[in-house]
């Protein structure tokens, strides 16, 4: 299979590129978006632009034959836009007028790669940009799930096959900051993380950082996923609706006051409580391994939904105000008979909701203010109750709450065409609590109870300067954690050199810190799927995590070829390991340690008018060290995936689009135990290598009324390979001696089997 995939991959690269030609055109006050779409079809080229910049522009040209260069010249003459040729196929359209423009003021960033892996994915000199509604079909994905789309990028892995469990350059999922219009997301998944809880069909922009993070961002030490829904006020009511094998969704944009007030609404709801599709059954088999959950129906239910709303207000050209709201919810209700006189009922409710207020004020053509106020609540409620008769029962309850609120005052000042200064002040409040409680009809025992809070004050400054072929971006962030009386000074630095038209070199350094994290609890419950809780650093048992990352790499692009290589080294302090259980009783100790990750990410891509092929490779060595474990020696971290390779290809025929991808990586490390349940080695062994083949296809068409329809099919793990992907240690509490002398057992988790999915979408 590997040889076949490689052969197809390189044979496709041998195709020739399109040649320049002239085509007949005539336009009378035509929308520029329509003109660009016609040009893309006629000349097999691609234009990248910000919708709000292009949507209001119109042009007119008399009927005659035009070359692409001639049409581009007409666009520049009749608009305030500049058409920039990236290579012989890709073009970028930018605003060149000198009036107030927030993007111009606050960002001096170059789009280095217009189509990174697929249309709708770009790479700048500092981060990646994803436009989910524009992303073409990716292997094994129906809708452009944001978190699953990120896994296509080099250096982003999810070895447990979930959408939310992103390991970014050796970091863990809780070390990633996910923002939705400024709202902090603590549970960004549905179906125990198998799909993202962020509706991909909302018109939005995703900024993803894995290095050289702007000093505006703090709070986490790994990836930054900053999602911003559009501020555009639609000129008419638009509806985007769809259905797949798990859920149905709808997204509506409507103007309330022309050009001044607009409303966006979105909703997504599962129908798994009424109908269990083959797709859901496969996911059920995967996520409910090692539990007593078997079959779901209208009585035993798992369901999810997410809703969002946004109100955009533009009273004038200098003021923008938006109010956003978000609700994410997962519910489980499962009842089964254990014995003839015993009935077990397990209920779980996970919620993440919040709101944000964003106010942008443009004081002049060079000075802008952006104010954010946000509130986010994460709530986890789990209850396991076993009723023996009308008078006797046993129950276990687990609660976890996170309240995250704050405000930001951000400023941008454009010193000149080549210099930008960003600075601001931020304040965040975190209130975190958890409770583990075991009780029966006679007595209740609080196994663990903790409630902590902290207020963080942060100031930052970020400078951006172009010196000819050099681009310099130094930054500095200062955090003061008031309750812990601790500080963190975090320098950031990015240096870029354009060596030639085809070759770019980059180097960066960053320091970041984190006071929130997830730790594993070993309380007795059947729901091993959600056995992590959010805790707040106390600078004692739970120290502040701090990371330093160095990176350097090159980007080479020529003749529709792209080579991107980036090497990095990260070290981290303040990590913890709970070798004797999280509950902290009977001598249980919390071990503190440090770690490092070194690696290299590689992308090789070839693009043509109707197809694209790419190969990504990642090498990673991630290790941790605890003074009282493993004789004080380093051992592989749980995130240590030594080698991973992705090979993918997509092809377009008129309205048809087909994509396939082969994914391979070395197995995760695991620890071993002896017959007594004692740990004998820490992550010294490796699971078998993992690989799978995914395919996706779609067909898009329009009717006479201009309504757009799209149907598609995806198959995950086409050859149905079932393999062990994880071995997890579980603390035993079967006897009294287990509380005194720790004893463990191993739970094995297997990969997801072949999973088909279908979808249908309509835009009108």
C-alpha cells in the first residue's frame, strides 16, 4: 500500500503546468468577485483575498480578447487594489488605499504560501490561516472540521484519533489555547472529542500559531487556535444548511439595518438519540471501549448540540461593535441492569458556554483600539448511581467547574509603511473547583475537594519592522499572577530573511507560561473516557508551567513546488505526574518534573491547475524527567511520536473533487507492570506502528436560481485496519491494601474501524 501511494504521488508530479492564453471578456459594472471567479476558471489560476476588501469593488471592460496580465491591470486601474503575483498560478489581492484599515494597521505580515495543502489554507511569516468554508475536501473529512483540518499540518498529531486531542510539537491538548471571538473553550469537542464542537460551516477565520506567537497571546504553552467569525454585514439573507451521518446544522446571515446592523445565527444538533447510523456505531465502538456501555437507543442516549449567535454593529466607518454568544453541550444518560436486584444509571453533562463583546475604534489612519470583554464557563457533571432496592444505593459524583472572564485593551500604531507597534493591557480571572464525592443511603465521603482562583494582569508590546529583505518582529509580555504572587517575563522574537524570490529563512524564539492544566484522576468510575479535571496552579503542588522554544527553518517555492522545513527545540518546567493517584490521600505524592522536545517538520508539495499532492514528515523526540521516578533519568513522554508521514493527493474534475491520504506514524510509548501491579518501567516500550488510508469525494452544482448544492462521501480507515493505539495505567482500588501500596492494571484501546460518512449541503 505504501509503495502504491508513493508511486501515485510522484507520477502525478510529472504532469505539465498550464500555459498562458487570451480569453474573451465583457463586463459592465460587474462585481469583482464574479470577475475573479471567471478568471480562475479561464486561466486555471487562484486568487487569495479578504472578502470584505473585494466584495464592494466593481469593474467594466469592453468586449475583446484579454490576457491574464491585461485583466489584472484593469482591476488595479479601476479599484483601490493591488494584484500581486506569487508565482505562475497564485495571485494575492491587497488593499492599497491609505484610509483607515484595521488589517493594515495591526498586521505587517506576508502571505508566504497562498494554498498550503488545500485551497482555504494559507501560511504567513508568523502563523497559518484557515478559512473553513473555503477549504476543499481533505482526506477522510466531510465538513472541514477545524481541529481535524489542523491535523493535516506537519507537527500536529492526535495519536488517540480524536479531533480535540492535539499534540502540537510535543505539547498536550490542555496546553493549547482555543478562542472563539475571544471566548475561551475548555471542551471543544463532541462525542468525547471525536469531532470538533466548532461549527465549520460558520463564516470564520482561524489563525493557528505553533511558534513565534504574538506577545498578545498568553495563557497556554503550546498551540494557539484563534477563531474569529466574520464581522461582515450581509447585504441579503443567506442560509447555509446541511446534514451528515451524525448531525444537522444551519447557518444564517441576515441584515437588520442596511450596512449597519447584521445578525448571524448557527445551530448544530445530533440526531443520535433517535437514529444510530453506521458512522455513530463505529464511533460508539471506539469511544466506549473498556466501559459497560453497549447499545444506545431512545432510552440509553448520547446527544450533543452547539449554538452560536453574533450581532455586528457598524454605526460609521470608524467603529465596529460585535456581541457573540456560544453554547456547547454533550449529554449522556445510560441505564442498565447489573443483577436482578441491581440497576446502574450513569449520567454525564458537559457544557461550555460564554459571550464576548468586541469593540474596534479607528482613531486615525495609523492608530486603532480593540477592546474585548469575555466570559466563559465550563461545567462537568458526572453521576454514577447503583440502586439495589428501594432503600439501598451507592453513588459516585464528580464535578469540575471553570469560570474564565476578563478584558483586553489592545492598541495598534502604524509608524510608517514598514513599521507597526502593537501594545496593550489584559486582565483575566480564573475560578476553578472540583469535587469527588462517594455516598450511599447512610454516609457520604468527600474524596477530593478543591477550589482555587487567580487574577492575572498582563501587559505586552509587539514591534514589526521591514528592513529591505529582512523582517524583524520582537515582542515582550509580562504576567503577574496575583494570588500566587508570581511573575513571568516572556520575550518573543521572529527574524525572517528573503534570500531570493524562491527562498526564505526564518528563526524564532519564545517563552510562555501556563497556570491552568488538566490532571488525571483515578477515582473509581466506569467512565474512563473523561478522567481528567482542570486544576489551577498554586505554585506549590501544581507549579506554573513554563516553556522556551527555539526554531529555525526555510521555505522554498518555485515552479509550483513548495518545500517547508522547520526544526525546533522546546524545554518545559512545572509538569506533574500522579504516580500514586490524583486524590492525594494515604501518602499519595505529586511528582514535579521537567521535559524537552526536539524535532523537525517537513512539507513537500506540488501544485497544478487541477490537482495537488503533498508529503509531510515529522521527527520528534519528547522526554520527561522526574527526580523520584525512573532513577531520575529521562523517559519518553506520552506525546512522543518519533516519526510520522502523511501522503495525500487531490484532483478536481469540473464540479467533482476527490482526495485521498495515507497516514503513518510510529506507535505510542507505554509503561509496564509486573504480576503484582507495580510499575516496572516508564514508557520504555512501543506499540505497533499505526497507518490508515482515508478518501473523500464531493460534487457541487447550482440550479437555475443560483442555489448551490454539495454532496459528498468520506471513508476513514478504508482498509479497516484495527490496531492497538494506547495502553493506559489505571489505579486499582479493589482492596484496602491498594490504598496503602499502589497497584495498577493496564487498559488497552484500539483504533477506529472503517467509518463511512455522507453529507449534503445547500446554500441559498
